[in-house]
C-alpha cells in the first residue's frame, strides 16, 4: 500500500487501542475524526490488508496495520 495519510494513520492508531471490533462511528470518535472521513478511508485500508472486517460494519486492526504504524 502507498504511504499512509494522516487520516489513515489516525484510524489505525484508534483501532490499535480498541479491545473489540468497532464501527466507523466509534473509530471516528476515538480518532477525533468525522465519521464520513473514516468511512471514506476504510475501503483502502481493507484493500491494503491493514484492517480486517470480522463482522458486517465492524473493524479491527490487522497485523500489517500494526506494522505500518511504525
């Protein structure tokens, strides 16, 4: 995946602190972002295998996402 932007990094950082799969609204709140921004970035993070979707509308950080954080 290409270089992560600030929004993608904030999403991954928020997911890294969550103990259970979370929806975009919860991720947005934790990251201090607007929910539509999180929704817009989630597909790219999924396609890049940085996040996983264990249930419809719920996301967790993947091992590659943890590695991408630095």
